[in-house]
């Protein structure tokens, strides 16, 4: 149904990849933001270390989403992609 519209396969792939990446980044940012507010409110912790942890976590999440999309491209069936 989706490919019946006048968009190309690469446009669909990029749209799905961006959507999944933004959803993961939004969820992680919300979680780290709430934790950061709690840390700032208590006056404890090292902000630099916390920001580094958040940055590396966001990067790892994007790499994981990327690997998932690579696996989905290389396989033909959904059951094969799930392992």
C-alpha cells in the first residue's frame, strides 16, 4: 500500500530510518533529561560525566537502529530478520 504512492523505495527507506532514529532519540533524551533534572536538583554528580554518558548512549542507540535497518535490507523475510 505504501509503495503504491508516488515515492521511490529509497525515499521510503530514509523516511522509515529517520522516523525510527528520531523516536529512539526522543525517548532517550526524555529519560536522560528527567534524570539530569533530578541530578541537578540534588546538587550531586558530575555534569560532564553525565553528558558524556548521555552522548555515548545516544550514539550507541543510533548505531543499533542502523544495524537493524541493515539486517532488514539484507533479508527478505521478517522471520529471518528477527533471528
